[in-house]
C-alpha cells in the first residue's frame, strides 16, 4: 500500500535572494519528490504571524515572522511516499552547522534564521500549511 503524502516546502528569502530556487527544486526532484503546485509570492508580516502562529510563544517568533516577510519566497506542494519525513531529512537540521552533508541546509543555509527552506513538521501541519497558501 502506497503511503503518498503531501507536504509544504518554502524556499525562504535568503535562498530566493541568491537565486537558488532551481537548484533547490532539482534537489527535491532528484530525491523523488513531485512538485504539484508552486508560486513565488511576498507575504505581509501579519500573514507570516498567522502562518507561524504555532511558534508565537517562542522568543524567536517576531524575528521569524519579520524574516519570512522580508522578501519573495517560493511556496511549493511536494508529494512523495512519506513526504513529511523525507522532506525533513532532505532539509537537514535547523542549524546548517549541525546539518548532515548532502542536505539543503548544509549546502545553502547561512544561519539558524537564514536556513533557506521550511518544511511541514507533521501530516496535520502539512495540510494546514498547504491550505494556508493554496486554498482556492
């Protein structure tokens, strides 16, 4: 039985600014992901606050929201078997210094904040996050 899942991926402002969209998309594709939907957008800080609401009690919340809304981002719906976990493995650790070789954050991440990509952390959140950017 196939365990096909969808997850949300965001190519963050630091990576878009450095024109890394195509390289990062290629990494997804070469790791078996299908990109079902994608768009390049810029969001307001208020939208970032809604998106990251789950983190609102954390000390980094304000910076995180300010950063996500600081420039264009590319939001994508990825599909693959066990997509949520596979995407998290491919992204690597939040801190690029701790990320394993061959991961997106090891290759492109600059810092904990500017770590180039976001990915959903659970199937439930993937659904919420996909709807956030792609509800009709």
